[in-house]
């Protein structure tokens, strides 16, 4: 019982994330009547926001891009609303294989909210509106539009448009990626928000807030001390975009923006608006500034040449990272309830250990007494006695049992032994598949003993249902010698141990099935070992369940399979003597399902396998609240070469960390460990991001679209 309890509690600890990694991102369930499915599939839309600050009443036009990369047919128009947002459904004439140019212009009704710290020209304070000049224009670009797409229009997208115009062969995605490296977010897909007020929307993401900070910092530079006119500020925007044609930020003339000044302005903006911004976003911005300041030389930031990257693939990779973090936070909410249940499980196991010892002992003593009488009847060719004296382990008589069933011992015979001893009620039913009880030998063949048993007192009850012991032999076996057993197995059927109160059920119990298999021990040449006996090949505890008074339960399974059990005894393992030709091959699996009162089910599965010398893999799949992730640790040998930790979701996106310390892995900290370096991969194996540590120990993911995320 104590061993079983240890396995159960260890498995529950594994499930709740105590001491091991707890692995596939969020599974979304979308519902709808589908009535508009055919219509919606035919629409191509662009939605976004126009910001310098917030641009209200701006005129947005979308043009097909010609083969010469200039404006072609007008395919959609809209006016930005009071939040700077717009939505355009492209006309049926749009060729969805073509890139698009998105252009914002203004008229006398357009207004812009000032987001510069020192104001936007004379008498225009931060948070108030001003009118742009009649010639003001901002541009954006996008790859072909299909379905629903996002496209913001800002001074940063204007820079991307200028860079693309100068380098069309690099492509639209490359130009966007270059400017992403400056802003730290996807300048096209993220929709900035207004951060000039005393509060901001609670639904705004950290990326939206960071974009707004970067725009406000940009505005603070072009308006300077607040005396620069609106017309002059617009000229500075145009100049900065033109100067970025070469992909280098901060190396132009007097009107060009300095990369160092931009980072300084970002820090000033964070300090100014910090009270209204999300704490996670502030940490991310500060990390971004730290990373960028390292590569700014003499005020200049030379953006890296982008790899051939699909922006949609990177976007899905970011969803994977976001879902990973969301999943970790969600799993953390389970911990309190899980710990309460673990205390209940500890209590139940402790009581069962204490109360079932005497019950289990009496069950064994009655079984031994009945077995001896059956053997005596067979040896002496006499009738089976109906009364049996029961003795304890010390040989003292403690009571009597009745034995009923077939009058003689023969193949297929069945018997029932019953007794009440020291307040313990015992009942055992057993049957044989052949006549094997003999005082000298067991004939070769297969021997099966079918067994059901129960024992109870006022405090606990133990039950075995449909248990089966099987012995397989190839030669006759002399009594007392087991070296010629080929194999043995015990299938426990249903095992149950329940706490009782004055003989009545309390609902507190553990139950499950047991399956054990042994094989004949041999040496490396497959020769039988004279004193080797049997080695464990398989051990299973399945449907192992512990239930408390609230009907919460943990449904657990433990499996151990040893592929080379014949010449390897796992109970006498000496890893120091392992060689490439001699080491244990096998697999360990622990699976647990935790169903807590008022909480969604949680499922965890750990699999550790070894198939090569000093090599192996451990996989952990953890699911909770409709979310799941898989963790895989490869190379489990003592060396650290090529040791990896992989985190993946159901779509095939994968984080791969180089890992040297396998002793401190925790579910909640998997993205915050001192991982060194790592990479982020798309399902097709394309690298879409790199993972590094900053000098102040912040984990950074550098996406291939130029954006950066910190942990």
C-alpha cells in the first residue's frame, strides 16, 4: 500500500506542475450559423488605423500596385473615424494577386491629436487636436489582400513604402521587416491607440500600446521643444522616410531622425505615460530599448537585411508564443485548487496506509491457510476440509475460516474461503485452469489462477476483482526452483481501497488496475542465469483513481516497459557500467487526469524513453482549460552536447531551446529559464525567430519580421 500511495502522490505532484515541466497552443472553437459563409468568403477587406497621433477624418484610398510598383487602379476608399480606424471592402475589380498601396490624405475636416510631450507647434498641447496642412500625406503598403487583412498607416509605414520604392526586388515584406526593427512591433498589422488621455482601453494589447509609444516618441522628435510648426513637422516626416530608402535609420541630413534620439524619446514617453500603460508592455518596451541601444552606433541604426519571410507565418508564430504565455497563466490558476486536492489525496493515502494494514494482513493470512489445506488435500488425495485454522505471520492461531467448493483438488476446481478475524471480514474466491498443486513438480505448460477477494472492517475495505496469475513454463519445474519459468504475469483486474466510517462508505477511495509481467533472466548470450529468476518486463497501474468527498478525482496511469528486460534487471541498475552495447532500453509513461470540483479537467502525460546509449527523450503533454502544449527534452545522457528543450503546439510551431540544466524545469517558468540561445520554427521547419538573453537576464525573441518580444 505504501508503494502504491507513493506512486499516486508522485503522479499528482507531476500533474500539478510540482517539480517537472508541465507541452500545443490554444484550441479555438468557433461557432456560427454559417448563413453568410459563401458571401464572406468572396470579400477582401482591409481594416486598420491611421496615426501620427490619432487621425480623425482622414481619407484612405487603396490602389492596386502595377508591375512597375506604382499606383494603379483605385479599388477602395474610406474615412477614418474618431478612433483613427477604417475598414474598406475592396471592389470586385481588385486582382488579389497584386500588392496594394494604401494612401492617406486630408481635407479641411481632418484633425490630428497631438501626442508629442512638448506639444505640436505653438498653442497645441498634448492631447488636443490640430489641423494638418492640405498637402499632408502618409503611405502604407501590403502584400496581396485575401480575406480580412490589417494595414495601419503611420509615419513608420511611410518609411517602409520609401524603402520598398528604392528596393522593390527585396519585396514588400522585407521593407516592412526593416521598419519593424525600429518600432519593435509589426507596423502594418498592429493598430496603434491613443495614449494621450488619463486612461487607455483595457482591451488594448501591449503591442498596440508599444506602437503608440513609438509614434509619440517620433512626434516628440519632429516637434522638438514644441515650437516647430505643423508644416515643418510634416516636412521632417517626408525627409525621414526618404532618408530611410537605404534601410539605415539616422544617417541623413539635418532633418533626419537620429536613432539614439528616438530611443531617448521612447524612454521619456514611457516615463510620461507610464501610469496609464500595461506593466507587461512597459517591461517589453524597456527590453526593446536596451536591445536597440546596443546596436546603435553614433546615432545610426543599420537595419538587418531581412531573410525571405512570410509575414503570415511569423504572425502565426506570434500567436503560438502568446498562447503559450496565456496557457501558462491559465495553468497557474489551477495550482491553488490542485494543491488543496493534493492535501486531500495525502490525507486519504495516509489513512489508507494506517487502516488497511490489518485488513490486508488478514486477507493474506486467510489465503495462505486455505492454500495450504488445498495443497494438503491434493498431496494426500483427500477431501477438501471445510474448516481452516488461520495463523498470523508469527505462527500464532488467530481464528478460523470456512472453505467451500469442489470436494477434491483438480483442474478447473473453484473454492471460496470466508472468515471474520479480529473484526475483519474476509472472502476469497479462486479457481484453477489445470491440476498443478503437487509436492514434487509442476508439469510444463501454462498455469492460471483466477482470484477475487475482499476484506473489510469498520475503517477500511480492500477489494480485488477478476485478478489473474499466469505462469508459463517450457520444462517441468521442481518445487522451490523458479529458474526455468519462462515468464509470469499478474493482472489485478479491479483493485479498490476505501475508507469507511463505522463500516459505511465515505466516498474517499483509491482504485485501479494492476498488470505486471516478468521474463526469464538471461545473460548477454541469452543463456539462463542459474540464480537470476525473473526480471520485470512491464509494470502498469491503469485507471488509478483517487476520489475525495467532493467527487474530485485524479485518474492516473503509470507504465514501465523494458525492451531488453531479459538481460537487464531494473531493480539492480548500475549506470556506471553502461556501455554502447549494454544499457537499459525502455519507456516510462505517467499520465494523469485531474478533475477538480468547479474546475475544468487537466491532463498531463510524461513519457521518457531510451533507445540509444546516453541518448533519450522525455515528452510531456499538458492540457488545461481547452489549451495544451507539448514539451520535449532530447538527449538525456550525462553530457550536455546537443541537449534541447522543445515546446510545440498542435499546428507544428516550435520553440527549441539549448538547455544545460535539466533540474529546475517548471511549467510557469519555461519561457523565463536561463536558456542561453534558441530558435523558433514554423511547421515546415523554416526559422522565424531567434531567442537570446540580454545582459540584464531578459529573454528576447527576435522575429524574422523585425519585431522583438521579451519575457
